[in-house]
């Protein structure tokens, strides 16, 4: 357990602070995804069954008023089904952009090292290159995982 924590902290140190932002975004995204899965598998079947029972219990099912009530119940169910989907899609789209932010901050660090050293010392630039590539990869992996 301690080795895993050390590996994660080393990964974050090599990737920069943007990785924490990508992690928080991914955590929020997957919390919403798991909530939607729970809703689809547990809550919605009960709600749809209750709505169907209410509809079948109605005596009047053919009048305009009855059809409007039916449409209302269908709309309410649809709202429940689609809740948080747009936010999940936004978080999926945000992950690669946060990876790009990490790329930019890493490249700025590379240019700072080049300006301070006065040459293109590969060892001096390695930390910046790492901070430029790791967040890009993390953002893409997070986005791909959210496409589920």
C-alpha cells in the first residue's frame, strides 16, 4: 500500500500540479457515471413500474386529458434518465483540455530551463518534458475512460 502511494506521488511530482486537477475532474466524472449506472439499474426500473401501474390503474386512458397526463409522466421519466448526462459529456471533453494545459505549463518550464541554462541541456529539460507529456497522456486516458 505504501509503495502504491509512493508511486502515485512520484507520478504526480513528475507530471505537475495539473495532474491533481485532472484527477479531481476524473473523480467527479466517474462519480456521476456510477450514479447514472445505479439509477439505470436500480431506481429507474422501480419508477417505470410505478408509472405503468398508475397508468393501468386509470379508468380513463383515451381522453385528451389522460393522454396529456401520460405525456407528463413520460417527460418526468425522461428528465430522470437524462439528468447529469450533459455534465458528464462536459467533463469528458474537459479532460483532454486539462491535459493540454499540462503540456503548455510543462513546455513553459522547458523554456525557462533553456533560458536559465543558456543552452539545450537535455538533463535540465527532462523534468519539463515530463511535465509536458504526462498530463497529456493522463487527460486522454481520463477522457477515453469517460466515453464509456
